[in-house]
């Protein structure tokens, strides 16, 4: 019998649980190798294995959920020799003495998906692909692809497959029911480590909001420590935002042409002053205020405040007073986007997939979280989700206080130390 090869993937997606179950029933012995196993995945092909458990020569997985190991316990109870059920724990290494975790949780692991069936007539079939022992993979919900090879059992590809399975067996450990909690914990450690791997955004030295004022020297001297300065912000920013944010004032002899140029040349500012907010007034409530300095204009200029100081802000502006303390200590890159914008999927309600026939009933009976027997809709895109506090006015105010808007009084949502 020559070697026959079939590529298996189509739309709608093809479930292969029936294919694997039929191959097991028609085999003399079978070896199953998968990187990951879930309760619904192993349940989808467990019935034929239960009918003749002695055919199973090896079942090796790289990781499994706690409930998935029910299958291992059932097979042991049916008389499968313990050394045929194995867990490949992958590789890891110790971390540094000061690390949060004493070992690397994200690590190299068994990732193979190989299902080999030797038939009584001397032929063999092997399914090699991307399908793990999960319900999504076996029951046609994931986008998966695989190759089914059928031919004489001594054909070279089958020898290679047996060698791979043998290597995986030798690197794995025999399943121990007493360590079921440990196996599930180890799989969870990997998943958490994988989540950390995705968390590769640039690290911010300080996740602090900062009001940045880029102003020109008005030729009337400079503030001393303890002096009070006055400026205005869009009222939609809100009092809490203003009071929780630091204020960094940079004074230039001549203000650069754009806020981008000013932010890029902060080291050339005549002076920098770190300030703390001491008062905020809405609705033009500050008719007469105590202040030594005021900052005004589209291209802000630092000037001494007249006495009495009676500012006349626009109706949509909030009055802010800050006290000067010292120079800005640190070399910062100011960032104007949220550290982690939130997103949500866009669904195509016309296109859906769901498990068919008996698998839908089995998934429902397993009471999975999330429910896997219900329809899944194709995701056609991702869009930014509005945060609960991110009202339209607040977003508009942040836009006004951004360098893209040409503003020289800015609201930075976070900052990163350059030092």
C-alpha cells in the first residue's frame, strides 16, 4: 500500500473527533500525543478508548486542566497500565535571587499533536496537525489544519513518528493521581507566564498623571519656592484629575515653535519648577485670588500676577492654583495615551460556529465555563472601549491638552524616566 496523504481543513471547519474515534476503533494499538488537554477535548474521543483501553499504548500530554485528568483516572480504573499515561512537564530554570518567582513560568514545552494508529492488517494511520485534545480543536470550532497519512506500517514517515513519540515518552513522567493538583498548577503557571509574555509594553517608570506647562519667560523674574502660580484648564478634566496630578513648569527664554519641539528640548529650558496643586475653582468661582504669578495665552507667558488678582476665565475653563517647591527632579518622557487602552471585539452576527450533533449535548452536560455549546460569532475587528470615566467631554479636554492639538499646557497620562 503506497502512502496516501490528505490535508484536512475546510469551511465550515471540520471536526476530527469522529475521525480519531473511528481510527481508534479500527486499530490494534494507538498512541496519542498532544500539547494540551481539556475535559471536553478528551471526552470527545473517550468512548472508543473506554471500549478497549488496552489498545492505548501511550497517552502523553504537555499540560492539562484539573478536570481533564478525570480521563486518566478513569483509564487507570479500567486497567490501563500506569506507565502508558504520561505528563510532559517541559523545561524551566531557576530565576535570579530577587525575582518574583523562583523559576521561569513561561518555558519550552511539549507542543506536538500526533495521533498514531497501527491497524491489525499491518497498515498504519497517523494524524499530524495543529489539533490539541481540546473541544475547540477536535469538534471543529478552531481554525486548525492537519495531515492524515495512511500506508504500510513500516513506511519511513511512520518510523519517524514512532521515534518522536518514543522521545516524548522518555522525556515525560508517569501520571501520578496524587499529583493531579500539581499538574494543573504547573499548567496554570505556564499560562500565567504566557500572559506575562504578552505583557511586553514598554515599562513606565511612573504611572502618574502630570500637568506640563511650557511657558516663555515674561522678563519679570522667576518664581521662588512657596510662590503661588495661577493657570487654567478645561473644566471637563475635573477636580480630581487636577488635584491628583503633579504640575511640572518649564520656562524657556523663547518658547519653541511647537509643543513637540519644546518637549524635545526640555533640557534647554531656562528653569523647571515642580508644583503642587493647592486649589481648583469651577464656574469662574475665583473672583479674586491670592497668586504671585499667572500663566496665560495660547503660547503661555509667565508673568507676575497683578494685585488685586481678578482673573476672567472662559465659562468652560477651571481655575487652578499651584505652589512652587523646587526644580523638576528627573528627566522624563511624557506620554499622552493611557498605559493600557481597553478594547472590545466587533462581532459579525451573521456568521457563527457551534459544535454539532452529540458534541453540543456533551459540552452542555459538562457545564463548561465559558459555555462551549452555544454559538460563537466571527470577530471582524477590534475597537477601543470607552472607559467608565471617559466621557465625551473628558476625551475632548484631553485632546485639547495634547501636543497634537498644539497645546503648551498639557496633560500627560503617564511618564517614563529617561535616566
